[in-house]
C-alpha cells in the first residue's frame, strides 16, 4: 500500500497540533510557529487481512406452533430436525455463496472498515420443529401449585378452623353487666351480673369469609385445580426455529520497512 501525503497539508496539520498543545499544556504563547524539517517520504506498507469464518446455528424457542415461510422446512421427527441442522451448518463451509458474500462485502465496504465480527450471510431456509410440551404433556394446563389440584385452600382468616373469636364478648363466651341499686337507707350499690353471650356459642362464631367451612376457593386457579402451563403458555406445544448464520472475524497484520519510525506502526 502506497501512501501519498501533500507536504503543505502535512505542515499545516503539524502547526495546528503543536499550537494547540502549547496553548493548553504550557505557559508559553504561540507567536510564530514554523515547521523547519518537513519533507515528503515514500513508504510502502504491506497489510494483510485474514477473515476467519464462523458458522452458527442460532436456535430460538417459541410458545405454540409457529408458521414457517414457504422456503422454510418443517420436521416432525426430532432426529431428522437435528440431523438437518448439522447438515445445513456443515454445508455453509463449502458453499460458494458464503465466499461470494465475503468478497462482495470487502469489495464494497473496504477492508479497513471491517474491524469487528460481521455477519455476511444468513441461510434463507429456517428449520422448524414443533414438539409436545414436556411441562404439561400437551394438555396446556398443569396442577395448581397453590391448592395442589383441590380447587380450595385453607381460609387464612380462621386458619382453617371455620370459626373466629366473637367480637361481642371478645371470645369469653359471657358478658358482664353492671347494675346499680339503691337500698331503703338511700345508699347506692353496684352489682355485676354475668350472662352467656347471646351472639355466640362458647366465645366463637362461624367465620364470615368461609361460612364455617374452613376452606375457600383458590384464587390462583379460580377453583378449577388447574392453571395455564407457563412453559407453553397454554398451547400444549413448543417450536424450535433454527437459523444458520455465517460471521466473518477479521484479523489484521502489517509488514513495515525497517526504517519506519516506531510511532507509525501500531502497538
């Protein structure tokens, strides 16, 4: 590679860079800065670029059955699906379109602009495999984890006992009444009379939340004992979709003449 540098442009760039450094990093002022030793030089550099190709079978999983495009392929048998994934990946190494894509990309973009991994080709055919969900065995629902399929859970208000403490007597089962009387001498006396609580039996009443059953409908499954399978979102199946990509990973190396200054060559 031959690099041609305009001498006047080079001198101007040097003056600008040096002036900026003097103003920003020293106590001196820039009055008249001249570049006294600026001369053109011809240098030839050999730059080599090696592209390592990597073929990746990118597989994504989706809920339910996915509809392929006309040019895609669907496999019901998992063995055939995995075999085709391997064959399609292996074929990319020797496919002429893969090399053509790399050459076309380098030709139109310029080798220097390709400094990172670049995807040069995606195989036009995707591979589909729909299989029965192993979480629900194709049912779309699983046993509710809150009630374990019973549809009911213990009432958290009465803790499954079906009865709660009477609010009228505080759970004592009796009520105390204070009665004031006056005798024939005019003296006042206070009497305490204890009676059975008329609002409960023995200090407890039937739980108003579960109506005395100690159980209530499960809120997670709404009493059915089953919930939607999270693995397949209720579809009963899942679909693997594989797309084959080819990436190019560039590696640059340079060969420089022995008299090239160290600041010219990269670290």
